[in-house]
């Protein structure tokens, strides 16, 4: 296994799949400002995916490019966490999913900037600037909805109850990570788990939200085992390239 290629797929697929999810909301935002905001966040994420998958293709060196990796793999070959493939649901679902992911990604990119792999560090530096805005946006909405009306509080509490089980996979590590950590390339996710938990707790407290008591955790996306939702997402995302192979804009 090429560990760097696998690592780049994991990071790139997180951005790609969440970017695709958010793109589904283009023209369907609850208000015009949010329609524009979520679309712009989607574009940021797809831009990150393009950079990461382009680099992954170079590392793999088998003649594939970023488009091949994005559009021509089957679902078991995607390595994104299960959290990002969950449906948009209502606005509370979308913002809670985004918040749990953004809180992780900010801390992750802060540390990935120090990677001994110069290209990966440069991608992280650019992505961090975008992710700081993403986190500000999603955390403010979690607070606004949680500490808002009885209806908004109830809905986003339900969102938290549903999505909480997926957060642990963000900190999944295996031999791929260990090899690259020893080379100074990858981030040791254990080093900021407490910081993540503390930040998330602070925002949830301000939002008057309570994490569910159950400790059941779900997530095997890093190993290519996904929820049914990914297959439906890929069917739409890959349609043009599979119908008209090698098409370019």
C-alpha cells in the first residue's frame, strides 16, 4: 500500500463528498444569504478536493488524474468518513454535520501545516484560511438554532442526537497514519482530541444543547465501508463522466 496516496484520498474524499452534499443546496437555501454561503463553502471544499486528489494522482503515478479519482471509483474505494455523506435533512442537520466536521478540520489543518511534505503543508495552509470561516459560520448557526425558538432548539437537538455517533471516526488512525507520522508527514490525531471535545462542548453549552447519553459510535468509511447514502450521492455525482467518458469542460 502507498500510505501517502491513501492518506491523501482520505483527506480529499472528506472534502469532495461534503462539497457535493452542500452543492445539493444550491438554490434551496432557507434564505438567500445562506444559499450563497453554503454554495461558497461547497466550492471551497471541492477546491480542496481538487488540490488533494491532483496530488494523490501524482503520488500514485498510474496515469489517473483528479477527475478519474473523483468520478471513476466505486463506493468501496472512497475513504471519506461516514459523517460527511449523511443527507442534508433540514437546516439543523446540515449545520450540525458541518459544525462537527469543521471543528475537527480547523485543528487538523493547523497541524498539517507543519508537515515535512511541502506540497501537503501548502494545501493545508490554504485550506485552513477557508476552514476558519466555515467553522465560524457553522458554530454561529448551531448557537443561534439551539438557543433560539422552541422549534429550532428541538430540531437541532434531534440533529445532534442523530449525528453525534459519527464524530469519533474523524479520529480514526491505523498503520497508514503511523507510518506517515513517523516520517513527519501526517498528523497524530490523538494530540488534539481533547481540544476538539472541549471546543465542541463549549459551543453546545452556549447553544443549550446536550449530547446524547448513548456512547454508540458508527463509522468505517476510512476502510471503504459506507452508509447507503454514499451510493445515491455517487450515482448523481458520477453520472456525466460515466455516461460520457473522458468528457472535459
